């Protein structure tokens, strides 16, 4: 049931990002390449990374709750929490680097 809900979430978010590539055929230029890279990065961050972060935080919380006195489960929950935070920080740092690079190259969204 949860996976069906999760699939519906991703499917509902797709129309907003339906035009990842802003051009088609012969009318493409360098600005469309920059816009496509920015669209793909935004799609990956806000449609893939943030929901995965929430799922990881929920999994870590559930493991903390059901761990009882088990040190192994508490360590696993802490590791999930730690790796989820590190992964999110790395993803958003990459986003900042790509956006800074695109702005430095002179790309501005019209």
C-alpha cells in the first residue's frame, strides 16, 4: 500500500517537470542546454532527494521506536539518520555548485 502511494506521489509530480528538455529538434542552442541541466537538477532534488530523505527519516524513527534495548537496531537507526543527512547535504551542495557555474557562464532564466 505504501509503495502504491509513493508511486502516485512521483506520478503526480511528473507533469510539473514534463518539459525537462526545453527544445525539440533543430531549434536547440546552448541556452537550452543550460536550461535542461538546471531542469534536470531541480527535478532530481525536489522530486527524488527530498521524498527519499523523508522516507529515510521515517525509517530511522521507526527503528528508534521499535529498537527497545537492542543496541544493534539503535546503531542502525543512527546510521540511517546520519547517511540520509550527509546524502542530502551532498546533493544540495552539488545543486549550489551547478547553479553557481551556470550563473557564472551567464545563463539567466528568461
